[in-house]
């Protein structure tokens, strides 16, 4: 059993991580923003030490770390959506949301009774898109403020490592999907629409994106926390599968036993034309160094998501909660 502190535990991946840590017997604390909702922590909140602090408040962060005394610190808090603004305001917001909270957390953790390891959740959006799989040593070229700010945080963490009294690893996660994900994302939106008999329009049907089921992602994060030195400063965490989005949608329709007509493609794609980008990583490092491998097939993960969304439709209150955008 370990003392674990998770930032961003009210979010999709963070909440699944909290449940997994409780299931293995850890003493789990969660560090939330003052206004964060607890919807995704329903059923387990009484088992958690709930701590709240503004993400850049040194005194509040110090008090939270003193209360939790974590041996393992998972930093899962991040903002994922930044609309490109004409005045470039999104650039500053992304730094304020994704880089500055990390540097504040590092300072607080280094000054407190330090953890043994910090595992930060990064993203394969740091790489941008390319024609081949990205290894951890690839030259990154992020395409938006989200990817760039997350890459900046990765580099700051690497730079700071020699000055930190604990190991620090960035896990670059593939696009993570599973029950409870926001309807802002394609797979849960598509699953909900298929269950409801609604049409979904695919805007980039021939883009290929690497996916990972959330339980596999959580297992990978726990493996990294157990052996950070083996993982290295940056490690890709993905399934190795990067399906074409049109093929993915067709598979989900078959699994849901729904009409393929509920999937609508742009005219050029329907006519067999059009191209898409590839976002795919090389996961050799985590497989060879940590012995981790995904346990869920693509179809198994999608079936679980479809079942979840069907249940949400049958529970109006639950559907309303899941449709809200959560911080």
C-alpha cells in the first residue's frame, strides 16, 4: 500500500486512476481546484482525502502536500481544448493552464516531504502529426496550443529533474477512451448517438489516431510509478493501434447493431477521395523496459463504451451529468 496524491482526479483519466489505486489498497488523496465537481468520483469520494487548492497558490499547495504526504504523485490535471483566437490569447491561456500549475506543483513538492516519484500525464499531441510512428526521441512539432503547452511542460520537467528530490516521468498518452469520457470527444459522442439513433458526421474520416482504453492507460501509469528509472524521463503509453476514423465508426456501428447510415462522411470521403493525418507512436520502450502491454482489444474497449452510453441514456440524470462540460 502506498500514499498516493492525484491532481486532476475529477477528470476522466484521473478518476479512473483514483479508483484503481483504491482497489489495490492505496491511501488516496486527490487535489482539486476549488470549483471542481465530484461527479466522476461518485461512490468513492468517502474513501478519498479531498484536498482543494488553486493550482498556482504556493501556500495552499504546501498545505495540501503536507496533509497528503504522498509517496506517489500523479499529475493528471490539464486543459485539453484551446480555440485558436485571432489575437493569440489561446497561447497565453495554454501556458497558464498547463505549464505554470506544473512548475508550482514541483516547487511545492520539492519543498515538502518529497514523494518518491511524480508521474505526469502528457499527450501524444506533443508530437504533432507525421507519416511514421513517433519514438520518444522524435522531433516534436505540435499543431496547436494544447500540444505546445504540454510539450513545454515535458521539457521543463526534464530540465528540472536534476534539481528535484524525486524521480519524475512524463507518460505521453495516446488518445484515451472509456466510460465516463466527455461528450466533447468523438468516441463517446459517437457511442451516445448510435445508442440514441442519431446521425454522427465525421469531419476527418481518414485521419488515423492511436487509441488506448482507459484501464490499460491506468495500468501503464501504475507500472511507470513502480519503476520510474526504467521508464525514463519520457515514455509513450499507447496501444500501438491507430485506426482510420471512418473504419472505427463503422466498427462501432456494427458492435452497436446500429445502421451504418448513422455514420455520415463528407462528400469527398464518401466518394473514396480525401486524405487524413496520422498520429501513431512507437511503444517499444514501455513494453520492453516495464513489461507492460494493453489487455483490451479495440473491440472490447468500444463495447464497454457503448454499454456505458446506453446505460446513460436510460438514466436521464446520468445523461445530463455526462453531457456537461467538466473542468
